[in-house]
């Protein structure tokens, strides 16, 4: 006989009933990237199903559920280089992400600054950028994916390790080569 099925809680109901009612929410995000050459012609497009980091989830929960009279810095979006690539992980932080490097100043391809995310109002459990963020490449290389950083200390400066890494991920279709002057138009949607 199943002991759990026969167990009762303080209200007299079966614990199985309460277990079925447990509320769960998972954080998910999706980047959509379109690369255009200097003439505006689409070279490629792809999506990224990202990893929402543990620290990113913690910051989101603290902000959503306990925030009061605070100002969140950012969020900013940056690009992940293929240089020294191995993996993204839920345990990654801005100061410690051994499996990847940020594209930009030190690692190709290069671009000038991280882009500031501006959001539409949330609807149907999702929140999307109000417009695509445009990254103009200042040097050629291979892009692996994207990330979002926000919170105390976050800045638009490429290679800065302050702030909280919210999410990061790589293209579902593999690495993407970009040339100098190509533009990447990136949209992002977060959902619970």
C-alpha cells in the first residue's frame, strides 16, 4: 500500500492532493538574432534558448517578491565569443564563467558597447524587448551566443565583470561568422 497516498496533512486532506497543487514556475528566455551585411541583406538568422543562471533567478525573485524603493541597473545585453568556448552553465556569474568569453574588446568579433534592454509590458506570462537591439560589428569573428546582465554594478562596458548574469545561451544552429560592419538585430523574450 502506498503510504504517501494514505498520509494526511493538518487539514485532513491527502498529501497527494496538496502535492498536485504545488505552484512551480520556471524561468525561460529566447534570443532571436538576425545578421545583416552592410547593405542590409540578411546573411543568417537563428535563435538561442538560454540558461537562466541561479544568481539571475535569485535576483529576479528578490526583485519581484521583496523589492521596495529600489533601482535596478541595466539590464544590458552582450555577445558571447567562440574564443575559449566550452559551455554555459546555471552556476555562471559575470565574474566567473569559465566556459565562455564575452565578444568585444579582447575576444573577436568586436563591437563597441553592450546594449540597454527596454521592455514592453508583460503579457501572457512573457516579457519581450520593445525593439530589437542592434549590435554593429567593428571587427570580424565568430559569435557563439548572447547574455544579459543587470543589477548592482552592471554597466554597458564590454568585458566588465560587475552585475548579475541573468541569462546566457548559444545559437541552436551553431556558431555564426560575422564581418566588420555587419549588424546583429537581437530580440529577447523572457517567460515564466
